[in-house]
């Protein structure tokens, strides 16, 4: 990291950085995906109407975006999901995290998507799980039908327990089976996959709206 960027990051952290306390760390099997329960004493969640994201410090001067997937506003507790399948600062950070550890973050801030009063579908890879579960909590009584491409069969039962449809490969094939022509589809995850899936959904004759959001390259 160059000196200018490091100085800017330090300035942002000192001005807007806050802390949370890790309550629990659960690894799915195989252990390339993690579920965190975190207490955020300074975070107000009562008025959230849009999916949020946090910039979490994972190493000196390095932050990664994570979504509060589920939350209890009264107790100020959020669930965060971390995909650690690729080696990197975020993966190494979560693999070393333990209950009782303090984390530093900036935010929350809007992650663009908000629920709508139409039929809602959500398609993405594992990195999008937290985003879609947040959308579901914000939707209250309006269902969000979530399908996640998970290449590890061992992760499928965890997804089913969250009322999420696991897809081993091929989200657009799953989509065609829904025979849906209207409503809204949220597509989130790898940037190239988002573009490809969006095009393929439109090619099926879908007349609703598609909202795509790329998380990573």
C-alpha cells in the first residue's frame, strides 16, 4: 500500500471507525464459508429500509465489504457471512477470528437494493448470501425466493436450513424452471457472472426488472 493511500485510510478510520465484538464464529463444512454473530453497540438498525454494507478492517489499512445479513435491533446484534474460498486478506482474517475479538468497521452505508411489493427472486454465488437474507428481512411478509450457486455440496444443507435453494451449477437453468415472466430479479456476486446471468434471464422472455450488483471480479 502506498503512503498516500495508507494515510487516507488511517484518517478515515480515526474519524469514522467504530468497533464491534465477535460473539461467535461458525464455519460451514468444508470450512471455506463463515457465519459470524457480532455485537455492534454503536449501530442503529431500527430504520433500515435498504440493504446495508459495512467496511470491515481485515488487516492494517485493508477493508472488505460485508453485509449485515440478519439483525436484532434491540440487542444490536448482526449476522455477517464471509466467503473464504479464495486466499486473501479477508479469508485470512476470518480464519483467525475468535469469539471475544474486537473488529473495526466503517459504516453502515447503503448497498442500493431495497425490497419491492412484487414477486422477488434473488440469484447469486455464496458471496451474495448475506445481501439476499438482508433483503428478505427487510421484505417482511413479501417473500424473496433465493437461489445460491454453491459448488461445495457440503454447503447445501446449511443453505436449505436458511430456506435458500442451493444450485450446484447453472443458476440460469434453475431460473428457466421457475417460468417467471414478471416481478423483479436481483442478481449479485461475481461481476462477469452478473452480466452473463442478466443477459440470459432477459433472453428467456422475462418482462420484469433485473437489478444486478457486482461484488468481485
